[in-house]
C-alpha cells in the first residue's frame, strides 16, 4: 500500500499492479475504495497465475480491475486465474518485455497482461480528460471484444481490451453518461444486465400510504443534489442527499396519504442538467408518472396529488315491463339407470425407500476452488457432490436425503494436495444427522474417505465400528449391512438389493 500511496500522492490517475497474494485485507480494501471514490484513481491488477478459481488480491477487490491473460489466438492462458471478479483480458503469453542492462526477453503471466489494460486506459483517458475513472472503466469493459461464453464470464471477464473501440465508445457518448454501483467483475458493467430468474417482489405499502418512486441520474457534482417530499400536515415526509456524481439511483418509499409535494434542489444553483452532465429525475406515485426534469436552477417543485375524485354518475336502471311467465307443462323426470358397481383398481404397492437427511457443511480455506467432495452408495453410484467453490473462508451447506440401511462413502479431495486446513486457512468439513456431527475433519493431504451407515434418526455407524461398542440389530459392523444380490446369503430383507430374504437366508 505504500507504493499505491506514493503513486496517488504523485498525482497518478492510473495505477498498474503486476503483483498479488491470497490474503484479503479490510484496511487495503478501504484504502482502494477511498482513492477510487474520492481521488478518481483507476486501479488495474493481475488476476493471478495459479490457474484456479480462487481470489487473489489486490485484483479481486471490487475497486480494482482484475485482468486475465490470453495467448496470441485469444484463448485463455492455462495459468490465468478465473473467478467472478475477472473483469477484462489482455495479451499475456510470450510477451516481449524489458530486463535489466538494456536486455529483452519473452515472458508470460497476468502480470504481462495488466500493463496492456493500464496503457489503454491512460491512452483513452488522455483523449477524454473530462471523464471520471469510473467512466473510463465502463468504456473499457463495454467496448471489449467478447471472448469465450457469450457475455461476461469468469475466464475472460467482458473480453479482450480494445483501444480503438473504447475511444469510439466515448466519442459517441461523451463523458456525461451515468455509471452504476461499483461491484467489480461481471457485475460491473451498467449496460450488461441479465434477465432475472424470478419476478421481483412487488413493492407494497401498508394501509393508505402511497408508493413513491424516484429515478435520479446525477451530474458531475452529485453532492450538490438533494430532494424531499412534504405534506401540509407533517412537514418533510422524507428527504435525501449525499449522492455520488454520474450515478443512477432508483429509490422506492412509502409516503403518507396526504403527501403532495416533491422538491429537488441543487446547492450551486445550476440544476443537474445540462452544464456539467446530463442529469435528470423522474417520479412516480402509485405507479403513475407525475413529473420529470433536470434543467432547473436552485430548486424545482412538482405537486403530484390529483384533484378530488369525481363522484360516479348515478344511473337509474331501466325497469323492464313485467311479462307473465310462460307455464311449461310438467314432465315426469327421467330416472337415470343405476350403473353397475365398478371394482376399484388397486395400484401395485412399491415399498417406499426410507431416507434420512444429512447436512454436509464445507468451510473453505483460502483456495476454495481446489476443494471437491462426493457421496457414493454401496453400489458405487454417486448420490451427492460439491465443487466449484469460489469464496474463501465461507460455509457451504447442503442437505442431502440418503437411503438408510445403505453403506455410503464420503470422499473429499484437494487438488493442491494440502487439504483445507491448516496451511492456507482453517477450512473444515462436517456431516451431521440432526444435531449430531458424525464425521468431521479438514487436515488431510490430497483426499480422505469415510464410510458410514445410517440406521435411524439417532443411529449412525462409522467405518467398521459399532455404536458405543454394542451390536446394532445383531450386526457387529457395517459389512453386515451391505446389500447383496439374488442368491447371496442374508440375515433379513434389509441385506438384499430386492429387500427380500427367503426362509433359507438367501436373497431373492
């Protein structure tokens, strides 16, 4: 951070960082945020060369652009880190670079890709000096050449950085466009939105309160903007201020029924459009648009209460003339024949498979992408699994219903071969039945296995041990519960794949 501070103090607007490590720092994250938001610095860093999905820092702080590496065919380099914070890609394989004593050599790494992005950022910014760091960032990712899966992905981010495309993007839009919240990675681009997987929860207000919605786009001086809603009886119903520049806000509030006045103010007296950006606002009340604007002086006011509703017109109904009813002749009712009784068909009875819910709790270490696990039944069928973890030091919990009276094997692996505890974090795994944890660990090498047998909600057998040293249902170990095929010996139906054991102790 000392080097970053020195760059900022020297007036740098683009800081390129070909470095990284696995440790997240709350202090460093706050420092990057402060310089990004307050000093307008654009930070660009190497995603990492581990070839795995874990986060490395500073690249994975959301106030820093994370850069992946591609080869000359625009394919992701095998060593390039991949995760949801990767934001953009650049050449990083066999790149000619400088060495001491005026020498040159070809080097590979995301550290080689990062200066490409930093250089493009500085070049484009030099042509559009009025743009903010956030707008330059938006221009780079919005104009990147899409690679890999359509849209942003964990391998390439938004794609390959393109200097000319970024220049054209700003030539067409200028520097007055809004940018969204700082989220990093594939969530960064304001224009790249995905279709929601479910309908949004409707916004509902209690009782007679009204639904108020504001869409606000700030100009270059967002902190000058404030607004309020007032009522004749309650004064200020709601008020807001402290906005960032060039940012879009959507707010929803419940306001009392007699609130009728919206007032927006600019402390400098030049509105939010069009001297220093194309700011604007629009308001809705109960989903009805009530006003819009932006080009005003110090204040602008909208009265949004409708006039008293018009009473509905009373219409006297026309009375039809009375017509004597027509008397129909009486016809004896037809009695339907009694149907013959139908014998109900009894569906074949399939013996239900009893299962018990096991909770699998995985606490990841600093390299979550290295961890995977499976649960297999005694026939070798995989019945549950987990992998592809992206967040370090996080509990991933999965409930799985497993067949009782069936020997299962839980296997957990680490691709690096150092387990999930305790070299790089304090990861762990636990399997629980109800309130009882019956398998746990974390400090292993490449992999470890545990065999277990679920008998009922209170009884689990682990490996070849018995429960509390006592035989369970006449069995001395789990092998007595391994299900057998037709013709094999059995002690009961629970030992047979068919669930049927004949009188001679043979599976049917």
